[in-house]
């Protein structure tokens, strides 16, 4: 139920409507690709839920950084998934959800903002089972898309505190020069985004 709600919030397209060229789709594939496929005791395949949770955090920070160099980034991402004005409703819903958490935590707390990932992951842990939940790749892809969207929205809503929050969550290398550490992170995020854009251009448009 929880996972269906998250999936529905990000994807309300008619059945069969494809979005291979959407940045959200390309980005989710990029983050999902390194995760090793595993097989559970029941024979089902998937990825480790704990690995997925860690990757979702990275995805969140990536789009949060990207949002600092472009306006209305969240709507841009949604506009590639939805037709015409259909992107407005999910944009408003995501803005409300992110705003509620930001107000409750009084700042950017990644664990809280992408806490829905752990909730979704736990849906795949059989009752009485131990170890990491095994999440099917298709469902893992949906979860990553939601984490990417959340990062873009938080970057839009809390612009003034993004740098401080990022440095606080990534202390490595900042002792000597925090500003340089921040700018290098922005540069890496921009390079990553441009690679996603390049991947989007490689997929031909349908003529019919």
C-alpha cells in the first residue's frame, strides 16, 4: 500500500505511456545500475533494500545540488513525465509533503526527507524474516525516482540552507576549505546532470 502511494504520486500516466526520455527515468537507471541483483530464498530476484536506501540518499543530494543552478527544476523533471498541465497536481502534492517535513525538522534532514524509502523497502521483508529486504528492480526504480524528485523539491524550497546542510552531511575534505568542497560538489553534480541530458538525446522520438 505504501509503495503504491509513492508510485502513484510520481506516475499517473495512462497504462503503457512511456517516459524513457525523461531525466527522472534516466537518473533512476543510473543510480540503480550499480546495485547487484540478488536472489531470495523464494527464488525472487531483486536488490538489497539497505543498498537501495543508501543509493536513494545519494540520489536525493544529487538533484538537490542540481536544483541550485536552474530554476523550476522540479517542474522541469515532472514536465517530462506528464503531458500538458497534468504535472501541476503532482508538483503541488510533492511541495506540500516536502514543506511539512522541512517545517517539522526545521531544516534539511535527509533521513527524514527520504524516510519514505525505508518505509517502502520494509514492505518487501516477509513476516518473521531477517536480513535485508529484497526489492524488485522495477519497484526500486520507482523508489529512486521519488527520492530524486524529493531532492529537487527540497532544493527549490530551502535554497538558503542547502549549502550548510550539504556540508554538514558531507564533512570529508571541508576542514581545509569548505567553499571549495561545496563548489567541487556542485561541479560534479552538474557533470552528472549533463550526462543524463546526453542520455536523453540518444533515445529517438517516436514519430507516431
